[in-house]
C-alpha cells in the first residue's frame, strides 16, 4: 500500500459534513489508527519528512473541517497513539542560541580551529577553510615553541601534525589537476613551514640540548621559564594566574632575546631562516644547480623541480606506504652481499627496486635539465634512506650518472650552509688534513666463513627480539677491537700531508671529545653508526667508539651540537638504520643526524647504509679521498667519478652492485 492510498483513505474518513463532525472525527481517528501499523511496516514511512505522520493527519483533518481544530477538543485515543509511538515522532525543538564554548585545555583552541577549518571545507567554502587552516598552523607553532624539552605533551601535539598534510591537499586540489606555475611560491612556503615544524618537533623530543655557542645558563633559564609557563597555562583560570602568565612571557622574551644575541646560528635552527622561492632561485641556487622538493602526502607525491630559470610543482597519485616498502626492499638487496647471510643468484636483483622507484618518483616528471650537474634533494619519510644516484631509468641509466645528488633537510638549511660558507671564504686555505677514528668489532674468521658458505644457522626471529645496536654492543663487549690499523686506514693516511689517526683501543670517546674545535678537512669515523628512525629520549643516532677508561663508548649524536667541527667532509662508512615500523617510517633520525653535523660546522657528509664491511672493497672512497687530499673540489671530484652500471651478470656471477651505489651524500657538495 502506497502513501497516497493511505492518505486517500484517511481523507475519506476525514471529509465529512460539519454537522456530523464529532462522530466523523472519531471515525477518522479509528481509520487512522487502523492504517498506522501498515505505515510502520512500510519503508516509505521512514522516508517521510521530519514533520511526522501524526502532523500529516492533523493537517488533513484541519482541511476537512475547513478550520482549525480547537485546542480544547480532546482526542484521547489519538493522544494515546501518539504517546505509544512517541519515539518515532521526533518533534523539532525550537533552536536556542548556543552558549559560547569555553576552551580551557592547552590544545582546545587549536582543536576548535581545526574543526572549524574542516567544517568550512565540507561546506564548500575553500578560501575561508584555507585561511582557518593557516590560523590553526600558527597556533600549532606557538604551542610547540612554548613546550619544554622532552615534555610528554609533545606526543599529543604530534598527533595534530596531520593538519599540514590536510592544508597541502586542500591547496593542491584534486590529485590529477595540473598545478599552475604561479602557485609554486605558495606551495614552497607551505612545504617549508611543514619541514620547520617537523624539525623543531624532533629537537624538542630530546630531554636536553646543549650548544657550543649558547651559554648554558641562558638555556637553563629558558627551560625553567617554559616549565613555569606551562604550569600556569594548565592551572585554573584566575586573574592572578593571568598576571603570572604575562610576567613569565615577558621574562621568556628577554631570555630568548639574549640567546639570539649570543648565537645567530641557534636562532636560525630553532626559529627557521625565512626564505622565499624567489630568493632561493636568485641568491642560493647556482647556474648549474637544481633542487627536487619531494613531499610524501597521504594520497599523492608532490615534487617541485626548482632551478634558477624555472620553478614548477607536479603531483601524481601514489601510496606512500608502497614507496616506503620498495625503499627498504632496495636496501635489503644491497645489503645481501655484505651481510653474508643470503646470496642472490638471480643476477642484479637489486636493480628492480631501483627501476620501480625511478618510475614512481622521477618518471612522471618532465625530463630533468641536463645542464644541472648538481641536484639537491629534500627527502621525506623513507626517502632519507634512498641512494638516489642508483635509481635507474627505462634504459638502466642511473640518475646520478651525469650529476651529483645530495640531500638537504630544507631550503633554509641550504641557505644557512651557504651563509656560513660566505663568512669563512676569505680564510687562507691550509694543507688538507685528516682526522680518522677506526673501531670495528672483530668477528672470528670461522664465523665469517660460516656466513659465506651458509653453514651457519640464521635465527629468523633474531631481528625481532634483538636490535642491531644491541648485537653490536655485545660484539664490542665480547671481542677485541683491531689491534692495528686496517689496510684501508694505512692507504687513506698516506694520502694526506697532515693526519691524526686513532685506531683500536685508542679510538675512544674521550679522545674524540677532548680535542676541542677541530678544523680538519676530512673527518673519517670508521666506527659503527646506528641511526634510529624515530627519535625519542632513549633513541637517536649513535656512534660506537672503543671503551675508554670510564667504560663509556657511545656518542649520542645530539652531543655534536655542543662540539664544533669545522670539517669540509665527514664520512661514516659503517652505518645501518633501525626502523621499527617499516610501514610508517618518519626519517627523524637521519634528519637529526644532518642537523647536528651542519650545526657543528660540517659542510658535507657521506654515509653508507648498504655495505658495512669496512675495508673490504672501497674503490669509490679511495678515489674520492685521493682527489680531496689533492685540494680538488669535492663537487668536481664526485662529478668526475664514473658511475656506469655493469651490463648483464658480472664475471663472479654475484650481481654485486658497484661500490658507489650505497653512498648517500648530505649537505653542500660545492664546497671549495
């Protein structure tokens, strides 16, 4: 039975003469109650408007008698029926003015703005939604700036980092839309803001940071004021607390002004060095330099191709978890030949991940300019562990064959490196010098042979229970270190007219830290470097030296902020990364490592995650250091090294990748 039929029957019951209105009203109510169960069983009833069927009946009744039903007329049975099905007849309440919401928590105001921005976007008001997102980001930065080091509130604030991705997606529009060139400046600004907040978040996660150019008393005062300010903000609202908060803000501003006067470098690191896209192109990038700004957003990859002549962003659909997976696949393939636990007999099996990553990250872009021999890359997430030089195009030509590729954390850090360089450019260049530490755990020869032959049983669950860092620590405690320099140390030492070499039991942490400000051209730390992916108070990149007299052997990388090292180049030939969640990497560890090195004064770093067998086969490193020791430019030396890929299987049938594929450069390659 349809709704029209039911209404017709109800109308038939209601359309009576006025003289018999009382009896007919009673009959009409009986008819209505008779057909009501049918309505309850019909899906049509649930599609009616919010007026409710009882109101429909009342309107029909009013039209039938030609007037309005008097209020004093009693319809007891109708009232009982309405009460019986009262849960269905939801009457619309009169709207009352809403009380102004009060936000007393530290994040309540931020959450309100995020909620309002999302509402505006869903309502179709894109312009105001973007403005509200920008306001929310300003609030996010203000909260982050005033949270003390290592405070637990950082975890709650970190959950709101996704607003940067939300804003980016709203500005970019649908993933298949072409981004106009005039939007490049706005997009670069948003991405730089996103990177700055990620950088401060990583630095804030550490319980305490000391800096060689900032007095410790000023840092202590800032920490105390931040803690007191946080307590005041979380306390109950009162006029006294408001006055106290204002006073603390004033004191904090004075302390931070004193810190800024003491160290411009510290201020630039924590507050960022404002840089526009036009400034980057005009004043920072050279004529033969380009920059790839790669951002891994939830539903797409955003890549900016920035040069002195042009700046354009491109977006294409991609799942960043899939890209992260292939990056780690590549590293696993590269490490197969060095760990000795597995051997690939399928030729160059490591090439396939290189091809896939090229198609995912570089393939959708127009051809990169051939005249740009230096290419800076701003990585994101797992891309920090990707040797971009080894990516292969459709013809198996490596991306780094005709250009030098180096990582920089952001555009403003590249500017900072160039500014620092300009201040020291007038100094007289001395003879190249070398600082070398070698401390490698000694592994018995029989164990090496067992690994090579495959007779050693490999515990498949070992990596799940014991980290690489713990395994290495056990090796150091249970095995002696090299009693004499390895062959490669002797070879490298002969290249430099000035050198300082510490090997074996003398390569201790105290010898490294007690040297004061080093000004060596090359610092080579041939000792294990463990890079945790996600930074916390307990986990960060860490170097392992030989135990000193006090038994100390680990150097948390944050200590480099307090120890200046004016080196052109720092080399880490033995490194690995610890990524506990491969489906959600953050890249915080490599970011912190690079920030610490650049702050200490290092211009360029070389890190190898793929081949930790120091001294086994280093043709790339020996060739490179030989040129540097001869006062050659680092950029020119890297550019001149041949990066050709072997065709087919090599003579040993192992498919071993060339020696240069695993090295990752970070910093300014064009250091004189």
